[in-house]
């Protein structure tokens, strides 16, 4: 066998090995991502209640979206939660990353990193139940503390003014540790020589943060904004356990509305139409973030 024939044989073997190794991941992607999306698209044009065979509904589910007032309220709630959670999570995550990246004894550094990241490891439903007890109007610890300083109890979970804020507060406490780890990785990728040169030039801490840290952390910030925006728009369990979407629909998110339509009212076709609208909105939002990143993300 000639050298060229051996090289071709090795190439074929390598290609076959690559296909075999990637096959489980590709099958999992097809089974749990691609096929459900295709099934959801098909269900958009049907009336299906899980008990009887689906019937063709044409464009009814799509046109229904534009006249659904509850859907508009749920999208507004999800947008408010996204704005609050994304801005606070990223700001606090960056500040925590800067704090734990400072020079300190090793045991303190590991302690603070673990403490801030620990809520991310716990189940959302259990932590939300704990926060429900903390924020309860009559027996909640926070309202008890407010009463000790002469303030009236706050209806964190049953007031239209506080329901969304309570969901955002919990999400920030739960999720900012994850973003802290992302920003910490970005901070540790900045060459120390840049800070040393800034020290020689007499720059103070704020100037180094403004002119070195912020520009070089923008790729990490862009990634954090993308994943936190997508996650916040799909919040379900936080609001479901804390407020159950109430009072009324004051804190009902779009994910909760899809769940209600699909598994409480068994309107699978309309639930699929709403989920597709959410997918389109997330795609447009992500595309806008990518287009806007050209003006502020620094990859140099």
C-alpha cells in the first residue's frame, strides 16, 4: 500500500471515528431539541387537548395571540423582571467579582467565592419557599424586623406593587453568584502588567477600573448579558413558588402562562403558538444584542 493510500485510509478512519463519537450528542440534540421544536411548530396549527386527536385549526392560534390581553400582561411582567434582574445581576456580579479578586488571605477568598456561589447550587423551589417565609406579611422575618423600627408590614407577595420586585430580589440573590464566576474568569484573564503600568503612571483604583477593567471585561459582559437576558425572560419557578403569578396576573410570567395554557387548560395548540412567539422574541433580542455589541465590546 502506497503512502497516499495509507493517508486516505487514515483519513477515512478518523472521519468515521469522529462521526461515531459525535453520534450520541447529535442524537440527543435531535431528540430533545430539534424534534420538540418541530412538534411545537406543527401544534401551532392544530387544536389539541392531549385526550383527543389533534384537529387542524389553521391560523386561529396565531391570530388569537394579538387579541389576548392576558398575554400582553404576562409579556409586560416578563419584560419588567428581565430589566430588573439582568441589570442588578450583572452589576452585582461584576462588583462581587472585583471584590473577591482583590488580594486577601487564601481561605477568605475561597470562603467568599463559595458563599456567593452557593445559592446557585441549591434547588430553586426550595430556596423560593424559604424566601416565601422571609417575605410573608404576618410571620415573615423581614416584616418582623421592619416592625421593630416602627414600620408597617409590607405585602411583598400579595401586592401588585411588590410582587414583581420580590421575584426580582429573589432572582438576584439566587443568580448573581453565577455571573460573579463569569466575571471573575474575565478579570483573571486581564494581564497584570497593565495594572502595573497604570500604577507607575499614578492611576488610582477608579481610573484603573474605568480604563483597564471595564474595556477588557466587555466580552465577558456581553456573554453574561446574553445568557442572563434569555434566562430572565423564561423565569418560571421563582414566580410560581413565590407568588403563583398573583395577585391576579400581576407577577405571572410568560413561561407560567404557557404552562397554564398547556397543562391546566389543555390548549396545546395555543400554548405552542405562545411559546413560538417567545422564541421569536428571544431570537430578535439576541440579534439586537449582537448588533449593538459592535459599538461597545472590545476584543483587542
